[in-house]
C-alpha cells in the first residue's frame, strides 16, 4: 500500500479548474516533486493534501486514512508534517528553543498539558538539530541566522512531530543555487533515514532533476507527465508546455520582421 494515494483530485475556483482530475502515488522514503509553471495548480493541489483547501472531487488516502473532510490539525496529528515559511520560527528565541517548542507541542497532544521549562526536550531538540547540521548554532537567536540555515531549522521543527509524510511548498524559493542543492540533499538524506515520504513543489527543473526520485508535471491543472528525471526531460508534452515560457522570448528576434508597427514608440 502506498503511503499516499491521490485519486481524481479536482478543485475549481468559479469556472476555473485549478486542479483537474489529478492522480498519483507516493511511497515511504521517496521524494516526489510536483512540477509546473506558475499557475499550474501546484499550491492548490498541495493545500488539498494538507487540509487547507477542500477538494471539489477526489480522494486523498494517507496511511490508510481518507484525508478529504479532515481539518489541517487532524491531518497533522496523523503524521503529515510541513515546513512553514520563515515567520513560523520565533526570531527572538534561540534555535534550540524553537525546536523544543515543537517537541513540547507534540507531547501536548499526547498528555494534554503544557509544561514550559528550558530543560524540556533539550536533548531531543539538540539531536534533531544535529541531524540538520545546526547543533553548533543551537544557542543563537533564530533572527540572526542566514536564510538557508533558517530552512534547516524549519526542517528540524517539522521532524519533531515524527511525520510519515512531509509537505514542502517551494522549499528553495529565495535561495542561492548552492543553498538549494544543499537543502534538497539534506531533505533526501532525512527522507531515506526516517523513511519519510516527501512531496514538494518546485518550478525550477534543475532543483528537481537533482533531488527527486520521481516527478509529476502539472499544466493548467492537469497532470501531463509522470516519471523519473530522464522520462520528464525527454517528454515532448513537458517540453512543449513547460519550456513554452522560454519560447516566448524567441520571437524577439523575429519582432523586427513584424514591421514597424510592432515596436513603434508612442
Ligand atoms: P501554482 O502553485 O502552480 O503556481 P496555484 O495552485 O497557486 O498555482 O494556482 C492555480 C490556479 O488557480 C491559478 O490560475 C490561480 O490564479 C488560481 N487560484 C489559486 N487559488 C485561488 C483562489 N483561492 N481563488 C481563486 N483562484 C485561485
Ligand atoms: Mg504555488
């Protein structure tokens, strides 16, 4: 049984089919990239899996549970973690304290009580920080960290809940190329070590080809291709639709041939 099985997933906004009959599977330990140009429906698809958005149709079965109709908090409890944007870490708190908070929050769901103490879960938090390479920065404030390091702390926070599935919406947005490949290599290692399935969205093909086991490509809400890097790279439909954005730059050269009206200043 797949860790995640999405079948016939659809969501419309008014007359617009943002996600149209999308189906895919994800196995434990695998990195699956959801790829596509801007507006393809990646975030919409993603937000249906985490419970933020209700599908118009379809089913999302995770670890034997139907997720459609459940609230985000309940989905999180079942073991679906996600990395949040930068604002989710508390800048005035240290790196260690941020991860401790996440651990306290996890235990709270078990015991139904809140005990705030600086020693709580410090060892476990430090262990999580070691796994993302941030143990040496444990006692620095999150607010002074470089962007790529904040992303690592976000990963440690997501791991605190011991997710079986980790969702990341454009995790490398705003990062330099070197940082991107580092973060995805780290994600790859964590997925393997903990047998976590990772579903991430990305619009850069380079990031995806280097890190994902499999990818699915959306265009205008429809799934147009699925497979490994080679399959996707050589897919005619993907080349046509995805790289179509690049082709719009080509007519520049032929613009001169359109006559003076095309470029005439007013
Ligand atoms: P991506 O993440 O691939 O860039 P999105 O899933 O954000 O794409 O958007 C897919 C399409 O759905 C776009 O045309 C977008 O304008 C539209 N859309 C997304 N969210 C909403 C919403 N809440 N209301 C109306 N239209 C939306
Ligand atoms: Mg998006």
